[in-house]
C-alpha cells in the first residue's frame, strides 16, 4: 500500500528489514529487538526514558517507533556516505 503511494507521487523510499537494522546497530551476536532499542536510545539520549519504560512493559508499545527511528537513521547514514 505504501509502495503504491510512493510510486504514485514519485517519492523515493528505502526499505530495511529488521535483520538489516539489527545487523547495523547491534553490537552483540544476539541481535534482539531489545538491543536494537537500547542502541537507538544510546544514539538519541532523549529516547532513553521511553526505552526504560518499554523494557518494563509486558506488551511492546514503543517497539515499532524505535524500529522506524532506526530505519530513518540508517537511511540518513547511507545517504550521506
């Protein structure tokens, strides 16, 4: 659905898998979603409080937000390289 919208409006976009995001940001071999969120929170200290809150949640609430920030950050990194 989003891809069609981007093509219709001739917008550029990039897609990253969760595996690619984890491989880029995670420093250990376990590459978990929690570690991805932790790495993003280290890169952007303003997110630290949300990361700590999310870590204690039974149901993930901010997880997708951290993944989106990781994707945007990786896109900027690739674009500026």
